[in-house]
């Protein structure tokens, strides 16, 4: 259990800090914002890669189901 906490604690910290309005990661939190996520999803290359990855995943599922039947 301690190993899982050691592995997931940094992820949890980054998720909490990603909602901070400050440009510098740190405590205390200055405010709550979703701006970082809007910037991330506003990038066309990022959105295109998410769509492409989803299409590849769906194709893999379809092919896997076809082989499994």
C-alpha cells in the first residue's frame, strides 16, 4: 500500500496544483481556475492527437472483437 501511495502522491499533487491561478507551482494556492485545461484543449495539435488516439483505440477494439469471435 505504501508503494502505491509513493507512486500516486505526485500525480495527486499535480492535479491539485493544476487548478491554481499562479504561474508558479506552489502553496498556498492563489485561486481556482480551469485556464490551464482550456489552454491545453485550445491547442489544435493536442486535440488532433487526442482524436487520432481515440480512433486508433476504437479500431483496435473492433479488430480485437473480430478476432475474439
